[in-house]
């Protein structure tokens, strides 16, 4: 019992006349290939001496009220800053900051020593004249 509008298929399944009349066109399938992934790591930055110079410079400024300890710290800040600049380490800002803070520490130490000497001189002369 087949209907007028249907025709049997090769497999024995009925198809409509409209489906039989249209040819089947295979659509091309495009597969996009994955792009290669390149992982580029930046070169390792060497900033050990610059960071050490900056930390020592900050410490020298903070401990500028202790003249001997501050001079040790600022001397090390100058040495590490100079080595960092000589080696041309990549972030130069750390080394420059250490040198600048070492210079500030020198000025603070000199200022504090002068102030303490002036106060000691004033107190010494005060007791000497019997005021």
C-alpha cells in the first residue's frame, strides 16, 4: 500500500516525491587547524644588587640617628648600587634609589652629629661658667 505521493526507497522506506526530486549535495566540511602556541619567557632580570642597595639605603636613612651603624649601612648601599649600575642590571631604579637614599643618609648623619655636638658644647659651657 503505497500512497501516490510516496515512492519506496531502496531500503523499502517510503519517501515523499518532493524528497526524491531534490538531489543531495554534500557540503564541504572545513576543519580549522590549531595555530601553534609559542611560549616566550622574558629573560630573567637580575636585580639583586639594586634591591640590596635600596634596602640598605632605606635602612641607613631610618638608622641615621646612630652614626656608626648608619655609616656602615650607607657605605654598603653605595657599594651595592655602584655594582648594580656597573653590571647594568635591568631595573636601574633600585640602584639609583639606593644611591640617593645613601646620600640622604650621609646628610642626615652629618646634620645629627652637628646638632648633638652643638648641644653638648652648649651644655658643657653652661656648666663651666657656673650659670
